C-alpha cells in the first residue's frame, strides 16, 4: 500500500511539472501573397529561415492557396505550433515541386499474383539520377527562389519585428513577386 501511495504521488508530481513548463514566446502574425510572372502562385511553400546570428528564432512556413495567399506558422521544439513568426532577420525561400506519387510498401514488394514482382522496384530505380541518388521531384518554378542566399536578382531578406512593440506593427504582410527569369523581391508592409 505504501508503494502505491508513493507511486501515485510521484505520478502526480510529474504531471504537475509537465503542466508548468515554460510557454513559447509570442509570435508576430505574418500573411502575404506570392505572384509568379504576374499571376497568383498556388501550391507553393513559403519558408522563412533565420539568418545566421539571429538568436532565439525558428523557421516558419506556409502554403499558398489558389489566390497565392499564405499564413506563416512556426513549430516549436515542444511540438506546439503558432500562427506567425518570432522577431528576427530571415531569408525567404519559395519552392513549388511537382507532385510525386509514392509507392506504399505493398506496391514496392509487388503482388505475387500480378506477374513480375520487381516491376515497382524497377520503376523506383528509374527515378534515380545517374549517380544513384533519387533526383526527387522537379521544381515547377525557377530554382533560384529556393536559395538561402540573396542573389543579384532575388532580394529575399526580411526583418520581422515583434508585434506590440512601440512603433512595431501588430502583424506583417509580405508581398512576394517572382519572375521566371529568376528575379524577384520580397517587400514587407
């Protein structure tokens, strides 16, 4: 009986400690729109990656809708997520990849009653590049926009300030304009 009481008290203490953990810092809501050659870019991933030296920041991302609009979300190390982004300096990356059909385990092994069981395996090998690496899905936009570095024609640096600070906006809006030739710009409003 004594052991059960001690175990129950320990369990209660663990729950109390876990429930009293530090909360995540507040984020600044960030929305925006991506246009590619003047048209809304649907299905693109917008990722803001902290610049080197930006302490206490995390990557945030969002997916564009049919009108090219997105909302950034930050995922914290404790698994919690919040709409918005932490204040800091960021590189903006835009990617849009060709959808690739994945094979489930049964398809990879093949159906013994369906002829050659290695057909699915051979199909997956054909998707590999000459050096044996999986080439991955093809980019549907200029690959320059997926770069971390600011390129001559791709101005992808932005500074996000904390919402609610004196003189700072309570939210931020990004306008991202991209051209097929690899030129583009991110503006913060």
